[in-house]
C-alpha cells in the first residue's frame, strides 16, 4: 500500500471516528488500532489539512458506499 493510499484510508477512518460519537478507546478497539495510532493520524491529517487544504472530496452514501473525488 502506498503512503497516499494509507493516508486516504486513515482520513476516511478519522472522519468516521469524528462522526461516530464514540470515545477514542472504543472506536480504536473496534477498528483494531491503538488509541495512540488514532491520535497520531488525527494530528497528522489535521496539520496537513491546515497546511494544504483537502486534496479530495469524500461523499458518503447512506448505504455506506464512499466516493472520493480528487481535487
């Protein structure tokens, strides 16, 4: 998996976390990751978004299908 693919996957997961209403521990456990990894990616992606802005638009359908459109 390329760095870009991993970053896109983690961005999608972070978005799900932020919309889930779950606490960090429960969300991280449910997705097989540590709380520190979740925190790392939240900070990394937040910093990158502040520096560059988003490089893709995510459309999430009620069925769970996600569409990512490069910007």
